[in-house]
C-alpha cells in the first residue's frame, strides 16, 4: 500500500516537472507583443533555464545524499511553483530572466532525484512509465495556457494557474514525506544479494569517450534534444506568424505535439515486446521525418495538427531507447559513465540550438522552421547509422 501511494506521488511529481516546459513557447507570441521584444529574446530565457538545470544536475548527487529524494522533490516543487508565480507578477523582461534560474534549478534537481529514486527502489518498467507522465504534464501545460488566453487574453493568468497547480502538488509531496522514509527503510530491509552489483571500477571507466561509437551516441542526443525543444519553443510562433493560426489554436497544436510524445511513449512500452531498441529508434526517426515534411505540405487547417502529432510520435521512443541500448552498445562497465555524457550532450542541444535558431530566424524567415526540424532528424539518422555500424558486433 505504501509503495502504491508513493508511486502515485512520484508520477504526480513528474507531471509537475513537465507542466512548465512548453508554457513559454505558447505564451511568447503574446508576451513579446506586450513588451515589444524580438523573436529571439525567448532564447535568452531558455539558456538561463538550461543553465540552472545543468547546475542543479551537477549538484544533485551531493544534495540527494544529504537531504534525500523526498525533500529534494519538495524543494524543487516549491522553487518551480514560486518562480512561475513570479512570472505572473513580472513587471519586465528582466524579471523573466532572473526567475528563469530557480525555474531551471528546480527542474534539474527533481528530474535527477526522481530518476535516481525510481531506479534505486522500483523495478525497471516503472522507469519507462515515469517518463510518459512527463509528457502528460508537458501536454497539459500548453492546453491550460491556451485555455486561459482564449478566455481572459492574459498570459499572466496562465502562469498563475500553473503556479497554483505546482504548489498544490508540492503540498501533496510534503504530506507524503513520511512515506519516502518508510520506503527507504523497507528497501534497506529487503536489500540482499539479488540486487544488481554496481559497475566495476576499471580502466574503461576512466576513458569512456574512447569507446568506439560513443561520439556518435552523444551527437544523437544533442540533435534529438535540439529538435524536441525547438518544436516546443518556436512551434507556436511558427503557427501564428507563418501559418496565420490564432494564438489559442496554436497552443492546442503545440499541446498535440506533446500529446504525441506522451502517447508514443505509452505505446512504445508495448511495442518494445516485439521490437528491439534499434528498431524502435528507426521507427521513431521515420515518423519524425514524415512529420517534418508534413509541416511543409499540409494546409493551415486542422490537418496541420497531424504533422505536429507525427513529430511527437516519432520523437517519443528515441530518447528512452537510446538510453536503454547504452549497456548493449558499450558494455555495462562503462554504461553509467557514457549515460552521464549523453545527458550532458542533451543539455548542450537544449542550451545552444533552440536559442540559436531564434537568433538566425530573426534575420531570415521563420518559415524555415520545418526545415530545421528535418535537419535535426536527418542528422540523427546519419549518427545512428554510423553508431549501428560501429557497435553491431554484439547482435
């Protein structure tokens, strides 16, 4: 009973993690008009958020060891909730930049803490479903912001609403803190020799980057996150400015993209019984490519939403399948170290390319948005091909 309740709380916490991710992209067309900002100004906020996420991820090991996952999750929920509340009251763009730091710091620490806790205390299949619940939050965020924009016309009210939800979830986590301690005690009592041993320490752990193919794996993660976050950050602006879609409708269409990721990850859990990781990656890249081209050819009607859903469905299995394949590609001895580098590469993709896209599009044409998504996917196809060629020997 304790385990079931705690799992529900953890899933709610991961929904909380996804809620703020697409809010800025959806609200940005209105925010920049209100404050007279350039299209690329959103990239500054994105960089600061990512910087906070990276910093908290690097510190998370020490923080978790000292305070435990439950308290870290609570603190992160409070930080993100109050940061979003501050966005609602923000008098200027400078405050958006300042509040982006605690927003990113909270997101990074809770991400690491929950992944670590589930990996330590629960079976592997719970980890797969955990990331699906991030998609639930990421899908709900744009829907809520779009609904508020449609009814009140105020992006501030959208941030107030999501901040309130975050703080309610933080309250639930606070109430559940005794359950975290009970689960820790239960796990310690059940700890026995059947637990998987930790990775051995050897020469391979010192130089994981010298393992054949690792560089290509890092490039896949960088390109994947570049495409995924560019879709969320600039998708609404593309729909409004290039396709002439109303802001409220654009919010729902961006939500459909995150819904595609969410649904795709649920379905991927079942498909994985029939398809291996490499096949799942290939299927995802194929669907994402089709979605990218569909953004070019489909008219500015409800049909265009199909393109966003296709890209989301395509992106869905790539990240988890790449992570899960890591021990097979490079060996269990270096898997943990390689995964760490992969996460770092993912953050580089998030921090650099979506903001850079905004800067470039300020001087060119936002209509090139679908082309950038296709380029990100094409780069992944090339890197995955090279990676599979180098690491084929275990099959």
